[in-house]
């Protein structure tokens, strides 16, 4: 497609990947982000080989190698006895898929994407610009930003996350579903952690209806953990809130001493609690000249670790779709056609795994998780930079 004027809404991983891919495809891109100062917080993220391939397509394989740690062999432990229930062998992704599986700090990934966009067009990212309303027709889009500024473009890629304004403007305001789970995510400075608390460095501790995963990031300078438990409701203001350590400790009070000692080291400003929400599949992600991508289109529970990964794949594919199409309409339809089944399969798998991961009996959980790894790995094979679209 000859250079079109395209707006991307949202500078999360999905929006940044899309902007980068579209710039590389020769499009004129403006990315509007509501926050004034970009600085993704968040915690660890698993970059599975399919996400690695999207980053390879986006020209970020060196950056990925520099920021990522490949996980060592690990274990699953019983929550109260600490007994090892399963040895998880060293990951073999590089051998199997040609790209290793990495753990990265989300902020590092975000920075790498942002720098790559800035390098191609330093005027592309515009912060402090929140989408307020949107009129999307087949011949273009008109949008109004907070503060009253209006602008137009040939087409729009909405990557504004699970509470997407673009989605509610164009498709009506359905609410995300609370999955019945909450997650605490914390980062602990590596220097506070004694070696006995990280033996081995990669560990999942499984208890009745709860589980905790921890691993080192940034070459061990921080320890990342995510701890998940069930809740009947989510009443907090917002979907991610700062949490008191006492609440986390009360929830995991019956876990073995090493785990509790580790959790107690979390600095108060590094502990966040998330309500886990998803959305039902939509019949289409297209309205007029707008396409929804990432969580705006298909938010999924994090039980396959594929939400941000799907957003990265979306980003890679939208640029390829622009390259291969002669009009924006062709590009968004090509995108939807090639992504729809894959993304909805990942959503269904993520939902199904909530049942697998959380039972009363830790042994049963471990057995089920072991068996379901093969299914999860079927998502790793996809190469968004080369798949036929
Ligand atoms: C506890 C937890 C653990 C997770 N773990 C993993 C994992 O291990 N692996 C994985 O792949 N995924 C994981 N995920 C999912 C992942 O975080 C999301 O799927 C991913 O962030 C979606 O990216 P996105 O770019 O679509 O949206 P977001 O990251 O939500 O970005 C949306 C952006 O749009 C901006 N925005 C919003 N509204 C507007 C507006 N009106 N105008 C302008 N800008 C706007 C926001 O400020 C934000 O910058 C996890 C999620 C949770 C909650």
C-alpha cells in the first residue's frame, strides 16, 4: 500500500509494535497515548518463541537477547511441605522453534519498542493525548481527543487495552468479565535475596486454589513473582492497585517458610494487585476504517502467558497486512482474517487453563499442568513475520 495516514491509539506493547511495524511498512503513523510520560511499570513477562519471532520481524532480536534471560531448569513445589513435585527441565525452545524463550522485564521491552519507533520517526508518539470520541466510516476516521482537539486519518488501529475507549465508542460498552482470580505481582531487589530463597531460581509453588511463580530478571538483579488466588469479586477502584504486603501474606499464610520469607522482602512500592479480567470473543474487530488489536480486541486471562504475546503478534501482522494490501480496508480485513481463529483459540485455551491450574489438590494440579504443556507449546510455532496472511 502506498503511504497512508494511520493513527494508532495506545502505547502499550501492542500499540508500539503496531506503530513500528506500520512505519517499517512505509506508512505515516501517529500514535496517541493518554499518559503524559511513558514509563511502563509492570513486572516480568515471558517472551515465548512466537513473541520472539514477532520481535525478530520488528528488528528487535538483538535488543531481546540483551534484555532477556533464558530460564534455567526449575521445579514445582508443594505449598506447605516444600517438597519437589515435578522437575521442569531446561527449556529447549531454541532447539525446537529456532528462538529461545526469554523472561524480560516489561519496562525493558516497552523501552526497546519505543526507542525503535522514535528512531524511525521521532514525531510519531504523542503523549498526553487521550482518545475521547471516534467516528469511523469506510472512507476514514475522525477523532476527538481530550481537551477538544480534533483530527482525521485514513484509518485507525485501536490498541488502547482492555478498557478500550475506541471499542466502547464503536461497539457499545460491554464490560470485561471478572475471571474470579486476582494476581499479586512484585519485584524484589536481587541483593536482598539470599541464595537459599532462590534454590532453584525458577520455581512454581502450588497450593489449594493458589499458586506462586517466581524467577530472576535482569541477570538476577531483581526477582519477579506472580501470586494468584481466587476471589468472588473485584471491588477495588481500577484493575491494578497497590497492595499491602499484609494482605498477600494473609492469603499465602500456609505456604512453606522459604516462600513466605521471600514474599516478605517485597518493597511496599513494588507490590501490585490485579483483578484478572477477560472479554468474550467479538464477531468482528472492524468498524468502518478502524481495527481493534491487542487487549482492546481480545483480552484474555494470563494463564497461558499469551496476552502481551498476542498483542506483539498483532503488531507485526498489521504492518505486513499494510505492505501486502492496496487500501486500508484491504489491510484491516486481511489482518482480521489471518488473526481471528488464532487469537480466539488462545483466548479459549487461557480460559480453560484456569480450571487446570486451580484445584484443591496440588498434586492433581501439577499432573494436569504437566499434561497441558504440550497444548500450550502448540502456540509457540507461529511466526507472525512469515505466516501466510
Ligand atoms: C497479572 C497479569 C499478568 C500477565 N502476565 C502476562 C504474561 O506473562 N505474558 C503475556 O503475554 N501477557 C500477560 N498479561 C497480559 C498483558 O499484560 C496484556 O495482554 C497486554 O498488556 C496487552 O497489551 P495492549 O498493548 O493490548 O494493552 P495495554 O498494555 O493495556 O496498553 C494500552 C495502552 O493504551 C493506553 N490508552 C488507554 N486508553 C486510552 C485512550 N483513551 N487514549 C489514548 N491511550 C489510551 C494506555 O495508557 C496504555 O498505554 C498479564 C496480565 C495481567 C493482568
